[in-house]
C-alpha cells in the first residue's frame, strides 16, 4: 500500500461535495448550445483571472489529475445519472454530447504522462488546459460539448464514425462467436502476451473508440432516444472504471491481472448480450446517487409512452384510467 497524502484526500473530498452541490443546479439552468460569444469571452477572462490570483499550493491541487477527475468524471457522472432518471430525452442527448468529446479526449491524451517525461516544458500546463477545457464543455452557459458536436462532430466526424461502428460491429459478432468456441483462449493468450502498458492502451481503445462512434450515431438518429440513454449509462459506468484504472494502482501498487479484469469489465458493459452497463447503472449507481425513485418514475413514464403507441387513441383515457386503478389497488394491498 502506497502512502496517501491526507491533505489531498481532504481537499478532494471537499471538492467532490462541492461538485455534487453544483450538479443539482447544472441541469436546472438552460443550455445555450454555445451560441452566445459573450459567455465564452467571460469564461476565458475568468479562467485567466483564476490562474493569476489562485495561490500556487491551491493550483497544484486543483489543476492536477485529481482536480480533473472531479470536474471531468465525478460531476458529469452524477449529472448523467440524474439525466437518465428524469423524463424526456433532451438531457440524455446533452450529456451524451459531453461524453463523446470527453471519451475522445481521454483516448487521444492517453500518452500525456509519457510526453511530460520526454518534454517537461510541453506538458507543464497540461492539467490547467484539461481542467478548463472540461469546465468549458460542461457548463450550461458555454456548453462547449454541444458546440463542438454541432460544428465538428456532426459535419466532419459522423461519416467516419458510421464506418468505424460498422467495422467494429463485425469484430463484435466475431467475438460473440468466439465466446462459444475454442478461439477465445487464443485471443486471450495474445492479449496477455502484450506488455502491461499496451494492455492498458488496448482496454482504453476498446472502451472508447467503438462507444464514441456508436454514441455519435445514436445522437444523429433521432428515434425514441433509447440508444442515447443506453450509451449514456455506458459512459457513466466506463468512466468510473477508467478512473479506477488511473488511480487504483497509484494508491495500492501493482495488481496482478488488473488490466485483464478491466478488459472483461469493459466488454461486459457494452456488449448487448450482457447488457452490463444497464445492470451496473440500475443496481449500483442509481441507488448510490439517491435517484432510485426517479428511475422508477421514468420507467413508468416510458411504459405509458409505449402504451400510447400500441393502443388506439380512442381507448387511451379508459385504459389509462384502469391502469391507474391497478396501481392504486397495489398500493392499498
């Protein structure tokens, strides 16, 4: 077990509490889709002011991997859980926009620590940049994630995402065949033969590349919103797994077979055969976040919507009246 800085733990605990309080208000503020340039200007000025005025010891804590985790993972995860557990699909799409950009950023910056070792001056201010970029993406006034989606993802990345998604689904079909055959052990042997860092990179690639592409397609196909909701639950779960990958070994030390476990967990989360993201989300994340009652209310709302589609309009009032009576009797009993 590695030594843990108690002061940093206290700082991060307070930061997490503040993040949760902030999350309560973020979903209540109308989002701008990043269309108001005044908000972006104010954000830049405020960011520069913080860099100038904050004492160095506070900057070292805030603009650090831990500070980025609070702003870029814990806060969005909580808000995403709240979004999934409330009526309507608009907030699901809003936060899925965030995870598409955030997931891409996590994959593309996986080697930042290696770059900092080779070029210390080049990575000196990386965490300041990542902290403010993440904040710019998630704040409702700047709404950078939606702006990036409108200006970059949909016009330029979507066509390529569709190709990658189709290609990846072919490999997923092959994997499902391998699960029921003798080829799986061979694939596992190849994975275990990689050095540890390559195994880590492979897990992150598995957990981000296909889900990012599938999330983009879900956002651009406006049907019933179920795909948006599924991938939002996936990102809430995988981001916590990614967090464990980043920090568990730092606190505990080397864990034998750790990345093999992470690979299994990642596959479990997004493969339709397992529906793991939905299971983990409903049985663990929702109760921990205190959203269980809201989730049940949303489930009831979705049942009503499905009934409206299947029942002729002239029978809606009578059927829903009987359904409400059934719920009332169940409550009495």
